[in-house]
């Protein structure tokens, strides 16, 4: 029942996006930009504003969790790269697809289907927290150290999600009411973000070229889908994160490889074929691994 109620709806919408891309060949960038600049910020703003959950104690622990998990996966990816005798370009691609998980397109809808609206605020915090390595460390790895850390950090301020978070915090902290005239369309656009995120993911998978070396892909999938959840569970125990916040953290950081690093790999010519292949196959295999993980966590 977990697969039918939680996992299958996610993959059905990914399948719609996959078929849409294959059959109609739509303007992918326009749809992606619509999701990035309008729908996703509305979802995050509205979710944070409506949240009745106390997330103030969760935020610092989520940040510590993110730092330790990211560093652990980075060290493991370098170690496995050396074991597999990968060159510097392959090592960068291997690290990108291992460290960076799909907390957004995949993670947010997955958490919503698994737990409902009550978990959305926690899922948004996890997404925000892991946006930092995605917008800094991922660029640093893809460019093989050519991009400055400060420059990478400044890139985050260019993301619309950043401002939706800032405004949500201001409105919530100062108890500023949002007029219904504004809140209603924000809510509708936020609701539209969930299926659109998955459709965009499906479209991206349909555009993936799978002609590549499968040795690093297999290793990266192993770390992303099997080792990452184990580390996440241990960290939650050590940091005393329990209940719903722990389940959200573990599940959301056990998702397939993220899509954004693929854009970095293409830009810096860092074996994008390896990153794309890992995204594709880790997404498919996650239907099994996430079903088992969700069952194990007692969702």
C-alpha cells in the first residue's frame, strides 16, 4: 500500500512529463522557468506562512545535519572515486551525483503524499537547508575549484526561492496579514507547483542521454540510495531528531540525484553523461528503495 499511496502517484506524474517531452517536444525552458520563478516560490511562501508546526528548534539541527551529511558523502565519493580509478573529471561528476539529492522536484511531492500538509513546513526547511551546498559546493566541484566560494554563495541570492523565504519569515515574525486577494492566487499557484515539479523532472529524464560509463553510475547510485539513508538515520539518532521531523529529513535526503548539478556539469564540461545517467537510473531505482525506507520508518 505504501507503493500505491505514496510512490506510485509520484512516478505517474513523472511519467506524464516523460511522455509529454517525447511526444510533444514542448519548450522545456519556459515550463522550467515558470516553475522556478513563480510556482515554487509561491509554494514555499504559502507553506511557511500557513505552518502551525514549531520549526524554530528544527532549523539549527537541520543545518548541522546538512553539514555533516554533505561532508560525509563528499569524503565517501572521493574515496570511492579512487577505488574505481576515476580521473578528475569523472570524480567531479561522481561527487556531484552522489552528494546532491533531489529535495525539491522529487522530495517535496514525496513528503506531501507521505505525510500531508503537516509535514510541508519541515520539507521546505530541508529544501532550503540543502540549497546551500547545491548552490555553492556543487558549483565548486563541477568547476574543479575554479569558482570562488563567495561567488557561489552570491548565486543563491539570485534564486527566487531565496526571496520567498525571506518574505515569509518577515510576514510570519511580525504577524503581518496577507490580504485574501493576494493569498488566494498564491495558494493556487503553490498547489500547482507539486505536479509541475514532477512533470518537469519527467521531461528532464526524457532528455537524458544514456551513452556513458556505467561503472561510476553504479557506485554513485549505491552511495545515494543505500548509504545516504543509513548515514541520515544515524545522524538523526546522534542529533536527537525524532518523530515527523526525523522522518522528513531521512526520506527527503534519500531521494535520487538532483537535476541542477547536471546543468553545472554541462556548463563546466565535467562528464555530464555520468551525472545524467545517475539521475535517470537513481530515479527509477528509488521507487524500490524509498518504498522499503518508508515502510521501515513506519509511515
